[in-house]
C-alpha cells in the first residue's frame, strides 16, 4: 500500500475535489492553443518534411544513398532503430513494473510514458522497414502460404523474432494506452460545452458510462494486458540484442547482451519520460500532479539503472581482456577505449555511467532545469552506446583487408531528423488533444492524500487496479 | 418502453459504499452503480463475475498449440531444409516466436472479447443516467419495479447515509 508518510503526498496544493481534478487535467484541452505550440509544431513539421524527402530519395535510389558499405553494413538506421525502440520501452515499463510494485505515484506519469512509447515505436519501425531495400515487399516476412514454394520464413532468425516482437509490442502498448483513455474520453464528453468536442470524444469514448459491469471487465482487461505486456517488455529488447549476439562479430558475441539491452532500454526510456514530465510540469502547470517527488523518484530510478549500465560497460571490457580472445581485446582496447572511435566510447561512458551519478544530490534532483538537461544528455549518451555497438565492431573485424570507416550521408541524417520531427509532432498532439494524466486513476489514488482513518473503508484496500 | 428508475447521487466513495452495503443488507435489488473510477466494494457487491482472464488463458493455449504445430509443419513436413546436419524440428528456438506471437494473439482476442462482452465499441452512443458519473458523482440506479423495497424507505436510507440527491427518472432500458 502507498504510505503517505514515506513518499509524501501524491497531489500537491490544496485538497482537490474530484471535479477539480478533472478540470485541472483537462485544462490544456479546453484552453486556447498556446503560441509556442504552433512554433514548435512548425519546426517539427519542417524536420518531418526533411525526413520525407530523405525517405523519397531512399525509395527511388535504394539504400546505396546511405553511407553503409560491405564492411559496415549497418549504420545509423540500426543505431536509430535500437535507440527509438529503447525509448519506447519506458511506457510499458512504467505502467507494468510500477503497477506490479504497487507504486501509486505512477498514475501521474503513466499516460505520458505510454503515449511516448507508441510514437517512439512507430519511429523505430520505419528504420528496418526502409532497410529492407524493397519495403513494398515487406509482407514477405509474414509466414503465409505463398506461391513462392511455399517458401517459409526462417523461424530461427532473430530478425524474424524481432519483426513479430515489435508488431506485438506496438499493438499491445497502443491498446493498453487507448483503453486506459476510454474513461477519460467519457469525462471529456460529459464535461465539455463544445458540441464538436462532445461528438468527437463521444465517438472515441466507445459509449463508456462508468457502470460497475464496465469497470469490472475493464479491470479484467487491464490485468490480462498488463500481465502479458510485462513479459513483452523483457522479451522485445532481448530479441533486439540477439540480432547482434548470435553473430560472431567481436564485441557482439556475448551473453551479456540481453540483460544489458533491456536495462539500457529502460534507462533511455525513463530519461525520455523525465524529459516529457518536466515539460508537462512547466509548460502546462501540472505541478500539483507531477510533484517534485515524482521527478525525484524517477531520478532515483535513473541513478540505480546508471550503476547497472556502468557495471555492464566495465564487465564487457574486463571480459574482453580476461577471455584472452585477441579479437575481443582489439575491439575493446584498440577500437573503443582508444582509437578512431574513442570519442564515441567516452561520450557514452560519461553520459550514461557518470553523469547520472549527479542525481545522488538532492539539490540537483530538485532543480528542474538541471534534471531536464541531464535527461536529454542521457538520451544522447544512449545514442552513442548504440553507435559504439553497431559501428565499432563492424568497422574493424577479423580481416584487416576489409576494414572500413563509416560516415552517414545527408540522406541518413535527414531520415533521423525526420523521425525526431515525427516524435515531437506526436508528443505535441498528445499534449494538446489527449488528457496528459490518467484522470480516473488519479481520482482513485486521490484518497491516499488524506490521512488514513479507520472509517475510510476503501482506504484499507490495496488490491486495486 | 420507458422504465421508471430511482437514482441516488453520492458525493464521495465512502458514503456510496456505506449506503450501498446497507441497501444490500435490507434486500434492495440494485440495478447498476456508476462511478468515476473502479471501487472494489461495489464490484464485489454487484456480484458480477468476469471470466475474461479464463478466456485469455484459453486463447493463449490455443495459440501455443497452433503456432508450434504451424512451425513444425513448415520446418519438418512442408519444406525441410538441411543446415549442416541440424534436426529439422529445431524446437527450442521455436519458443521465442511462440511466446511473442502468443502474446499478440491473446491481446487481439481479449480486446475483441472485451469489446463484445462489455459492449464497448467505437461510436457507441452512451446510455447516460446521470452525466456527472464520469466526473465527480457516484450514482446508484434502482429499477422501481424490481427494487424490492419501498421508495420512501430507500430514499430515507440513502439520505441518512449522505446522498446529495435522490430523484426519479424515466428512461428506456439501459445497462
């Protein structure tokens, strides 16, 4: 059960009535769109347009327009794919793991985290799709009876597992997110004065009334989806890591990869959640719901995960020396810690393993702009991590004659910037048109704000949700 | 045909629960309860059961059997491939796809089941008894024909437990 005296109040400010909670969370939907929103949206759409142009070039000229060569056959696209998928891990991790751990503070954050997940996974999915070279034939990866034999897909290939895992992850996180919003859409339908909003949100609220029969089945559904999504959170990024780990490339062929990837994904996802909630807190005055204690809790999680990341980096280096494999040794000691890619390695190590240690200080955890900047830097660090993994291993492997360098072309940069624009635009739409915080869930935990008293029957219950 | 209902409106969760439990004790038949968030005492007291978790289990079981037999068919019967003397049925490595695709199947079928059973689907027109139930009010709905106890008695009971309003409503059959 949530102990008020351990973590402090869940909702700041004067005690709010239930209708006040609805009104304050829905305020951005009813208010006029602020000017900064249009400006940011304009920039995001420009970035997106550059992405579209890059995709057009890729489709018409083929992936020869990218900087890959036969040695470094994976470049920015795989880096960005893994990066986005990693960011996309926070939504479900937040919802499920914090649900299992009965952390009631998640209620203020889970909606934003899940929204971000859906957009990030969509961004991620574009990269392998385009990397296929002939994306219009992508459906060949479905195992269906076909006229080519029938030739089946390779059920033992991690690339196929990846395809199944990501489709499942996208569908589950999107439906988990959407069904969580249905009661909130009904709240908008029933409180708005605008006829257009009533019609639109009414359509999306699926006829929700809040009857006991609906809530009963709703909880059953949340239980089922939550339970199986917990398995998925761990399996998706484990599978992504096997894309690397089942090969024989030095630096990839390691049993550390699955846990290392899963933890790294949750790390970058939580950092992105932190970026978003600090923005929500400041730009939309959600300070009563996203309190400094919420930010504090996420920062503490990040310190912990950062230590695991640092341990993983050092373990890799240690094993490269201890295993006695000269190829492993070369990759880590001559091509990562020192050598052509030393900058990327040390950027990764500093931003992921050292910088988050600043969060040990309460002063830093409470300073919202420092937290915001560190959360962005962690995401940059996680990008460098994927660069390290993908490029350094491939560029100099067993045969010196085939060593090569890799530089991204402007098409690749444009493609990546395009997905950044797509993500920003998606998040802005979320801020504007969807309740940023799960209203019904906040109402449910609002009673824990008061001192627990024995007459409050429902206060004794912790087997909620 | 229109039906006559008695509607009790409460301002907070615990007045609702107290009134609800007292009413059940007196043998009142409650038609439905509308709340802004799930309340376990109510879900328990309404004695509805959901079997959606059992359904999900059997969807999963079916999916596992179908997926494993499908892969066995593809890899052993329909198109066996030689990979350096490995067996055609590479069962342990089929597990990964089985787990993930099972999760996918469970999700889709459970969502569909939920939509059908709870009658929640896009564009459905909500049958609203009291529009405040999704915001800040807790509503008990009684069917005047089947509620089992007299109207004045129930009204008094609700008011003594802190109902802010008790009113009658005539509407088509709902819920």
